[in-house]
C-alpha cells in the first residue's frame, strides 16, 4: 500500500498546542453570543444580581468535571470525543449510545448557530437601511465558508478562531473597564458574589441559563490525536478554557449589574433583554462601539459554527474509521489531513435541515435557534454526566496511580451537580426554549430513544460483526 493511501485515515499529528485548543473551546462557547443572548434571561427570570456569582458556582462545577476526564485522558485518546471514554468506562453499548446522542446534539447546536447568524445578519442589514434578505441565504453562505475553512489544516481553523475571539473579548473588556473605573459614576460593590445574592430565589432558573452558556467546554478531548504532548496539552487547555470562560462571563455580568444597579438589573433585563448590553455600549462607548458589537456578534457566530463543524467532523471521522458507520468518513485530506469527507457530509446535512426549516416557514430565532439550542443543551449535559460516571467506573478496578480526588471525589461531585442541572433544565424547558410546544417537551424522550437506539445498534453489531464491535472506542488507544 502506498504512503499516500496510508495517510488517508490519519489526522494531522502534533499540529496544535494548548493555545489553539483553547481557541476552539472558547469559540464554541461563543462568549459574546452567550453573554448577550443568555444572561439577560438569567437576570430577568433567575436570581437577578446573583448571576455573576452563579457563573463562578458553575465554573467550579466544570473544574470538577475537567479533573475527572483529564485524569482519564492519560489512558484514552481519540478524535471521537467522549465516545471512547464512555465505551472504556461503561461498555461499548453505552459508548455507541453516547456517540449517537453526541452527533445529533452537536449538529443541533450547529444548526442553532446558523439560524441565529441568519437572524442577526438580516436584522443588522435592515437596521442599516439594507435589503430584507431571508435568513437562510446568510446561513447557506456561512455553511459554505465554514466547510472551506474546515477542510484546511487544523492550524488554519485555530488562527481564524483566535482572531474572532480576541475581538469580542476586547470589546467587552473595554466596556467592563469603563463601567468599573472611577470615572463611570457607578458604585462598585461585590454583593453579586455573596451567598445572599447567589442563593436567592430563582437560582434554579439562573443555573439553567448559565449552564447552557458552557456548551462546548468539553471539546478539548476532540483534538487529542492532533495535539502536541496530548497528556499535558488537553489538561492544560481544559483548565485554561474553563478559567477564561468563567472569568469572562462573571466579569461581564458583574459589570452590567453594576451599570444598571443590582436592585434594577432584573427589571432592566426583563424590559428589553435583547438590548441590555447594547444600551450600555451605546451610552458609555458611543454608536461606533455599538456597531462594532453587532459586527463582532456576527464574527462570534462564525467562529462558533466553525468550531462545532470541526468537532462534528472528528466525531464522524472517529466512528467511520472504526466501521461503526460508513468507513468513507474516516478518510482525510492528503495535504491538510482534515476529515474533509465527514465535513462535506456534515455541511450537506446542515444545508438540508436549513432548507427544511425555511420551507416550513419557521422563525430563525424563536424556533431554529431556541429549539435546537435547548435540545443541544440537554444532550450535552447527558454526555457530560455519562463521562463523569465512566471516569469512576474506569478507575474502579485499577486505580492506575491516579489519586482518589481525581478518580472518584471530583467526578462524583460533577455527577451530582450536572445531574441537578439536567433535572432543572427538563423542569424549565418552556422557559429555556421560549415555547410550550409539545415538540420541545418531547426532547428528553427523543434523547432517551436515541440512547436506546444506540445500545440496540451496538448489540446487533456485536452479534453480526464481532471483530468490528471489539474495536469500538479503541482505534487510537
């Protein structure tokens, strides 16, 4: 077999360091979009001025989550994300179930991002006196651009994401500094981080929106095959990503609460949640900064779409390489070593779903973004819980020189915390999605059925293709 063909099932080795992976994770979290889109609802319906402290609380939860899976990362590494982790800890049937849930979930959040991108592009264009263009036109253009970027080498995507991320973070840091400086005329107080504010009535609802803002935090393991010194790089990227995201969210929400006043922030957010931050930017930094915020919101969504595109590609690549689905998805580009076949398939799928929503006349914000984002939040929480349980199970029979804090205590606390957040989210689906549709209410059932289907498929594969079954989750151990 020639060298050219042999490289067709390999990703680019030693291609990215911790910095690039952090860009992917933070871009997937879309900090500007999350702050502008999710936190006003947390202020309005949750614990009001306690939202900044709630971000710190959830940040601790995700540090605990990261402790467990990074300990397991020393022994298992694959482009299949958490699928091989769950396979190793809880068995191949649950591993396959998690892979199916993850693929559907990440595609859902990717489609949600395209819907929001199309919505904001049209709103900004019309606000500037431009044409009223259907949202799906913008979404289609973005999907093509994302495919072209994703088919290049992984370093190229990392650079694009880094540029997008720096711009959105700098704008909000400027706003935060202006609000918290002595010249802003506000009274700076730390009451938002006190227990009375955090554990005020509405904490459960605030947790739902805050946890939803952390989608993408688990993406570090996706790049395990392409990372330099992965045992250290993945752990370092995970902790740095959590710290950056928590710090950004907590600082930005604290500053905006200071700007409007802790006693008024809930009412201001409820009055007009869509412009809560834009009003502050316009009044403090001027109209040009407000225009920059709109532009950076668009670039934030572009970066988010590219990050999730790369994540989904690698899931498809990993399960295709193992023969769980069509092996063609396991092919990589001869020059860039990117999973371009999986990328093409994922792009065609996204275009088909966008077309379906467009033909059905569905609202890009109220349905495409809100419904798909809610579905994805549920699915990702389920995957994270399964991973934490898998960590405990993996080290149960052999501790492998891993301390009890890493292999048992931290993942157990993560299971408890993430489980509570999942229950709260299910109980508040109508609030999170903005709809009481029976379709939204059925999301937990749909995810359960996907899991059952994955387990069933694995058991059938075990009987019919035992050699393939035995290699599931082990292609890159």
